[in-house]
């Protein structure tokens, strides 16, 4: 699967230019690495921080008191989703 000609997890693809009249097409090889370590760390920190903020707001009742069991439940769900996506995007495709 590709998005706009770019594989979502990085990789190589070939662009072909239109051939000049009577010539052969030129090929350009481009290597794109999308999911490197720096981006992984940034996405993990941002996802956990933003997700925890949303879960914290959701775990408060009408009077503003935090229900710890609701917070713990949703935080576990959030971390399970983030870790599953991290695993799926980080594994090597061979």
C-alpha cells in the first residue's frame, strides 16, 4: 500500500520520467526512511502525554473529583493501543 507514491513505513520506490522523443525513460531511485528512532520517541511522548491528559479529564466526575479506577482502566487501554501501534509500525518488513 502506498500513499501518494510513498510507502507508509519507509522504503524505496522508483519514479519514471516521461521519455524524450525517441529516447528511453529516465529512472530516479529514492530512498525514504519515515519511521526512525527520533520520530518514534516524539510520537510516543506526544501520544502518551496527550492521551493521559484526555483520560484524566474523562475520569473526573461532575464535581471534579478523580475516579482512580476509571483513570487506571482508560490509561491501560490507552497504553495498550499505543504499544500495539508502536509494535506494528516498528517491526522490520523483509
